[in-house]
C-alpha cells in the first residue's frame, strides 16, 4: 500500500480559495480514480486541523505494484513502479517519484525575496513514504524507520532549496534495495482482510462521488 499525507497552513488555503482554487482538489475520489492505474482501492481522504494547519491523509492499495501508475500521464508526471524479487531480497524502482515532480517544477527563490515569500509557504508540508516488505539500503534524501521509507519537504526546503529539493535534483528513478524480506503469515492474513475491506469501501466512495 502507498500512504500519503499533506499539510497546508490556513493562510495558504485561504490564498488558494481567493484565487478560486481548491488546494486539496487533487485528492478527491473522482480525481484519484481518474489519474491512477493498478490501484484497487483508495481510502477516503481524511482532513484534520491542528495549530493552524489542515492535514490531509489517505492510502492507496494495490495487488500488483508493477501495474501501478499514479499521476497525469499526459503531462509526463506519472509515477510508475517496478518490483523484482530474488529469494529473500528484492529491488523496488520508482520511476518519477512524486518528489521528482516537485523538484522538476521548483524555481529557486532569490535571497532578497525570501522574506516576502515566507508567509505564503508557511505550514507547507509534503511527505511521501513507502512501507516496504523488509529493511532496505540507505538512499540519499530518504529517512528510514525500520521498513518505512520517508521523503519530506517542508516550507524551509521550498524557501531555501534545501533538503529533498537538493537531494532529488537530478533523480528520475528512486531505487530501494530491499534485504531480509520478512514472511509473516499472520500479518499477511490481516493485510488481506484490510485490503478486502478497503476495496469494499472504495466501491462505496466511487458510487457516492458519481451521484
């Protein structure tokens, strides 16, 4: 499964609405279903608020990651995956990870303009993380917590062109070398039940969106 979480400041949300835009439009069930392939279910995006920020989180489920494609293929921003396994090890290649789209569109902010731009970026947060079937070798720009890989871009990174903005400047493919794949029958059984429930819920979400 792929989990995504976004957070925006109330100020930035207000600015987007003043321009007639919904900053979370890309996460509507209708949009998610249209701009993806190989995903068998999305959870309904959940909004929460804390300390002046609005958070949006959701999960995408798949049965074969090699069939998954996320994003707009026509704009050449689609994210694709290739997973190969050899015994207890595996390689996951992510072609055009979502962070690549941010870096591709990123325009450096001149030092003299940063003070004026800072309020517009306040609270901006992008987190992309992958739950993998085992531990993995270190990857530049990726934080590892056990078998979870996380990439994060915050307002300071956007303002100063630091962190993942720099780490992924010339990256088109993100490659994870996975080792010590764990076979846990109980966990797999629980996940299959979770997947089936997600598929059933996604069907309901799509029907509601079509009405």
